[in-house]
């Protein structure tokens, strides 16, 4: 985890906006926006991060695999779980405007800049694209997206992306360290 001085130097080197700095400072100094949920159909728990010096919550093997990968990635400086709730606004199929508060899975500080990340399995995303096209999409490159979340984070100048099980080593998704 970065010291305050190292964070300030990193933010300056990334040329972050004042809004992005304020958001990331809030993420770094606040408790998670929500507590991970334990359910019958999910794998949940806490990952003891060597990089962060504390435990971070996960709600799926995908999230655990992502945290394990980031914890050993020298390009990743910090990872914050359940860091922020962002208001998503969108147009419903009826033409009415809709919106809701969306808890983001992770905030990841890479050497070259921050990003907010949602973890979803491809199988789930395929269903969401069909049932909630106003929230989820797949672009021409086969990349799954959440345009309302991307727009919500644009005002900070921080990217948002969906990380899927296609991005991670399957052995890490099974909770092994072989890879």
C-alpha cells in the first residue's frame, strides 16, 4: 500500500484531475461501501493481501482470482474492494429514465493510472445483455461493457471496465496458486 506521499506523487505522475484525486482519496480512507454477501450459490470470504496489508472481501472465485492476480502483479500498486457506490442513469426500453446505485467490485491503482472494475462471469453477462440491454452491452470486439457505469466515471476521468473469467488463468479461478 502506498504512503500518502507516494500516493500524491503517483497521482501527479498520472495527471489525475482534482475530482479523481478526491474520489481515490475517499476510497483509500473509507470503509468498503458494502460488506460482501454470503450466499448459497456464491463462494465468498476474505483474501489476506500481502500488498495491502489487510484482508479484502470477495464474492466469487472470479473475484478471488482477480485479487490473487493483482496481489502478485508488480504493475498493481493497490486494490480496494467494494470501494464506491456510483449512481447509474439509463433509458429503459419504455423510454423512461431509470437509475440505481451500483456498488463497484474493485478500485485498482496501476502504475500508469486507476480503474474501477466489475467482475462478472461471461455466462452471466450473456444473460444480462439479453435481459438488461440498457445496462450491459457487448461491443464489436467481444468486450462486455456497462455504458452507464463508464459514463458515471467519465466525470472523474477514471476508466471503468468489466473483468470476466476469460481474462484470468483458470487455475487461479479454482483457488490454486499454480499458474
